[in-house]
């Protein structure tokens, strides 16, 4: 009795092949940026600025499902390259920021919304990363941030000629404020870079609100 003829393998459509290719390349690019951020002694600020952009671009050029798959592929690559703890840290906040910004930009939501929620994601991700790295190195890294905040409050007190030093609550609030300001600038910079670059890649984002238009009107490219 002759066996039934085998079915020919299903062929990918052109769109499916493009989605698969872009997901693989942009996930690999994100993983390489994360490895470079960890191990290269220079370019840290540039790598941090670029990290969420490839997967956000993937969401704009393809769809949200491809972006989620890209984050998963990035995580798996980094687990293989850096281990089960340092690899998945790319999610906090860069992977989550990429998903949120790609989601919001694809739907042309206001910058106020994507920027505001992005600020919360960035701050929460930073705190998670500090907690995990503190466990890894066996030292409370939050102390470094509170030390910087305490020094800032001391300088402000001297400048204003105020007597006495800041108490613990004031130092903790100042440290949190520093993290918030840092992420406020960082997420706005992500919006500006995407606004300048993504239209050249056939993936424009929403227009900036009127109050912010002056900050991003000058295209450096």
C-alpha cells in the first residue's frame, strides 16, 4: 500500500516574509544595543536613547503583534548571551517603553499621553533595574542616588542661605524627583528622535502639540 503523497510546505506571502525579516533584524539590533550598553566603555547615552526605537519602529511598520514578538525574541537572545537575569532586564524600561510608544504612535495619540505614560514606565523600570542590580552586586545602589540628591539639597540650602540640613524624607523625595526629571527628558528625547527619523523610514508618528513644537521644529538631519 503506497503512502499518501506529502503535502508541500506552505509558502510565506511577501508580507509575512517581510514581517518575519524585520522582526528578526530589529530584535537583533535591540539586543546588540543592550550588549553594547553593558560592555562598551563609551556611548552609553547614545545606546540608551536608541534602545527602544527599533521595536517601536517595528510596531509602526508592521503591527503590535510583531512588536511583542520582537520583544520576546530580544529577551531570548539576551538570555543566551548574558544569562537569565541581566538579559531580561532590557524590558525595564526599554522593552516596555518600546511597546507603549509603538502602540501610541501607531494610533496617532497625543504626545502628552504617550509622554506622560512613558514617564511612569521609565521611572518604574529604572527602579526595578536598580533593585535587581542591587541584589546582583550585593550593595544598595539607591544609596548612590540619595547621596547625589542630598548633595544637591545641600548646595541649594547654601545658595539660599538656609540653616540645617535636609532630613531623610526630603532626601528620598529629592532622589525620586531626580529620577522623574531624568525620565521626563529621556522620553521627550525619544519622541523628538522618532519624529525626526521615522518619517524617512515610512513610519511617521503623531505631530507634536503646539507647546512642544518649538522644541522639535529644528530637524538636525
